[in-house]
C-alpha cells in the first residue's frame, strides 16, 4: 500500500515538474518573440512613411502634368492668335507658323539686341546662368504673336558663352535670330540706339519701331553697380530704364529687400507684354518677380498707359 502511494506521489511530482517546465518554455518563447514584434512595428511605420512619401511624389507629378497641359494649351492659343474654339493644329503646322512669324520679324519686327561684350569679366557660373536666360528669352520670343527681331552682338564663337549656349541647348545653332561678333554700333546708327539700364536717368515711355533697344547681357552676382550704364556711356548712345518707379511701389517684407535688377529674359518679357498690350501696368503685374519687393501701385493702376509708337 505504501509503495503504491509512493508511486502516485512520484507521478504527481513528475507531472508538476513537466507543467513547470512547459510553463518556463512558454514564458521564454513569449519573451523571445517580444523583440521581433517591436521590430515588425517599426518596419510597418517605415513602410507607411515611404508610402506617404510616394503618394506625395505622385500627387506632385500629377499637379505638374496638369500645369504643363495648361501651359501647352495657352501656347496653342497664342500660336493660333487666341481664337477660342479654333481648329486644333498639328505640331508641324504650329512650328511652321512660328517660323513664319520669326522670319517676318527679321524683316519688319521691332529690333532688340543683347550686348554680350561684358562676359569676359564673368565667372563660369554666371556665364552658365546667362546662357539659360538667353534660352528663355528666345523661348518667349518664339511664343509671341508679334516677335522681336533679335540680335546677339559681340558673341564670339570661341567664347565660353557661345560654347555654353550650345551645351545647354542643342537647337541653339538653329535659333532664328542674328548672332554676330560685331558691336551694335557696327550694325545700327548711334542715334537709333537706346541702351536699357536700371541706372539710367530717364524712364522708357514708348517702344518706337524706329529705335533699336539694347539689353546688357550681364549676370553679376558680385553686384557691381552701373556696369551697363558705363557700357552705354562708352558707346555714347541714349539710355533709358524701365518705368518701375512710375508704376510700382515698395512692398513691406520681413527682410526689407527691394531690387530693380532683373534678368534679361525678365526685362524682355516685360517689353514684349507692353508692346502687345500697350500697358506698363499689365506688363509689370504679369512679369515683375514678386521676390524683388515691388508691387504695382494702386493709384496708377487705373490711369491710361502709354501706347507703343508705330511708324
């Protein structure tokens, strides 16, 4: 009897030992799985963060495509003279229309030169920026319903700017404009030349078809003042500035920054719009960069603007 009781106790003890051992194994397993669980949670957060970043990129690309589609639509309207509901033209036809307009401008259009005689004093970075501005200037002229007859003067084929223009745009050699090593005075009488410089005393009032307008091809990050005015004085030609003071006022900004210095393509866009609309107000409102700290003056926005003088 005692022996049977002893065997039963031993079996019970063995069973308890087995349960404790199993419990220990379960606890150890749970503890071992706690760390991978946290890692999985971190991985899930990383995946979620990458997914949100991807969604933002997709949304930005979609918005960019929408803006590009709208820009192409506006370009088509400009190319067809703004006729709403007009027939859709193929790219080949639009290119032919553009070339025809540029060819006509080279015969009868308003004349504008970019004086590139000051590029030797510019850094390679400044030369590259100038090449980009020339590309945008030509792009604006191509889209215009009444383009200018453009000249790039003092541009040597062995110059860094010439090489940079070719590097940045494979179509540079096919630009429909006159590229020459000559000075503007080699091409036009001095009395017909008006050099546009922000340091000029008199404001430009009209754009006269009998005049030749000169833009100083200069990107100067060191902000050396009166360089274009000095160049105009050297040529002994008339000078004028955009009528910024007459049509715009300073806008308060945290940095108290105000500048009238514009890139040549920005000046060109303003001139082009003025020639098309006859309104300095509209030209400045459309193209003057907001970051320059100026806005169109309210008290002159309703006054009649000066119109373009035609011969």
